[in-house]
C-alpha cells in the first residue's frame, strides 16, 4: 500500500484526486494540506510514502518545504504538480531533489504511474519536463538551455497591463493609465491570460508577485 499526502490550495482539486485514489486498491490517501507549511505538519503526523504537492501555493515555497521534509523524513518522496511548464520551477525541483514533476493536464493515469515509479525508487517527469532536461557529464539532470518563463511570452503592453491588474486596477482604469480604449485593454487581457493560462484576477496577482512584476 502506497501512503499518499495530497497538498494543494484548491480543495476541489484535493477532493477530486482523493476520490480517484480511493478507486486504486494499492494506494491510500493518508492526509491533506492546503499549503506547504501545513504539508510539513501533516507529513510528520502521518508519515506518507509519497507527497503529491502543487507548486503554486500561497505562503511557504514548496521547494523550501521539500528541503525541510528531507531533513525530517528522508524516506518520504515528493512528486510536484503544475498546470504548466516553467523553467525556473524545473530548475528548483531538480536542486531540491524532488523525485517527480508531473503536468496536471496529463490526467490521473499519468499521475498514478508517476507515484508508483517514485515509490519504487525511480524518478518520474512528464514528457513536457523531460524535453527541457539533459544529463550532464556527472549524470545529473539540468536544463538544456537558460531558463525561460511565461513572462517571456508577453508583449510589453501585456506585461504593463498585467502589472496594473495585479495591483488592483479595474480594466477600465488600467486602460486609462495605458492610454488605450477599454476594448483594446480587454484584447490585451484576453491575450495575456491565454498565454499565461491564468483566468482570474487573484491568480494573476499571485503570478505577478512570484515573477517580481510587482512587490507585495
């Protein structure tokens, strides 16, 4: 039986993944947490074999939490989850010695296979992650080229609008600051949300803070 701890700040996601694991006879969800700090407490309490942890959560960084868990629970292995590929996250995941990194869009079967592999002592990365990695002369994985982020996808105007929206400006007010019409501002918003795969204002603000577009 593989004992699993689910860590994600979206309760609906945790409930959905737990329900899926409940259908797998050789896996058991032994705990949940809504952030990385709570993950450490839960991991110490229930001692899971594998921690399934979302990357983008408020508060303590998941990478800091992994390092703390390595010290407290060296036998526990972490599989990171994300809805998108981010080179900085890949680099941090490798440096903190996460055992796996999966993309959520791959679905539950892919996630289950990753957990089985990690539990059996094999690293597991989604194909989208592996495309960005190569093995060095020392055998260690590393990025094939300097890190890219989703910010690089945005035009200067889209980046400006992102900053304003993240600071709490309405779309109309942001358009006035940028000296563009509401219709043009809305086109920029639709484009940047599509490029970033983010679809609400709270997530935009969190993304802008993480990428140091704005300072909290």
